[in-house]
């Protein structure tokens, strides 16, 4: 059995909070980047670059944030910006797996 | 023979200038609207509304601006914001057709 399979009620609560926080960070970063790109945009190609950027971000966020318990370990591992403290309350087993996957992602 | 079929060299020159001016107006409006929407955006749905807006504008501008002589009368008629003075130098026949189509567009 892998680390992602069993989630206790208290782990589910921790997971929900961490998931929402990670999603908020991803959306806030997208919003900040949108504002900054739109602010400096001056040419037609810079207009359409904003569209391309938003389409990629939407696809990336849609793919990345998948709240199925079978996917959560991978979701958390993918968040470069997820604070470790948000994962307190998950089993040590799960947190180690998340750290391991996260370091693979960084190296990859 | 319809008004759009024959373009003299001097009409082609006028048409090029008017076309470029109309395209610039369309792009400037899109850029201004992008900046304004991005500036006030605060929620995820407002982020993706900007993407939808840009996609629609890109499609609209791509469809509308077609520099074939067979299409130019319609292109000019579609520009609500095209200054009449830019069309000075086109035959009276063409300008009347543009006005007629433009008024149909406004009514439609």
C-alpha cells in the first residue's frame, strides 16, 4: 500500500487547508503576473502574449490541482511554494513521500 | 460590377492607409481594455475573463481585417470608428457602398 491511499479525517482536514492555500498562491502569482504584463504591454504581440500566458496558466492550474485523495501527494509535491508547516498533521509517511517527489521535481 | 471590384493605384494607397489606421484603432482599444481589466482584476474568474476577452478580440480582429480588395469595402464598413476623412480618395461609388453597409451594421 502506498502512502497516498489512506487519509484519516484529521489528515483530510489538513489536506483541504494545504490544498486551498497552494491554489491561492498559484492564482495570486498568476494575477500578479497578469497585472505586470498588462501594465507594460505596448505592442500587438505583447497583447497576445498575455492571452497565451493566461491560457497556459489556466491549463497548468487545472491539471495540477486535482482534489482526489489518490492525487493529493503528487499535488502537494508539485507545489514548489507549499509551506512545509501546512503539512503538519499528515502522517510522517505521507510527508516523506511528498518531500521525495518534490525533490525529484526540482531535479527533473 | 460591384463597387469593390476595381481599385485604382491611388485608391489602393488610400485603402492601405485607412486599413492600417483602422487596425491600429482596434488594437489600441484592445490594449486599453486589457490594461483596465487587468488593473481591477482581483478574483480567479476575473483573471479568466481577461483571457476570454483577449481570445474573442484576437478572433474578431483576425476575421475582420482581411486585406483582399474583394473584402475591403466590408472591412471599412465594419469599422464603427473609421474616420470618414480617411476614405477621401476612394470613388464616390465605393464610399456610398461603405456608408450603406455601415448603416446596416449599426441597425443590425
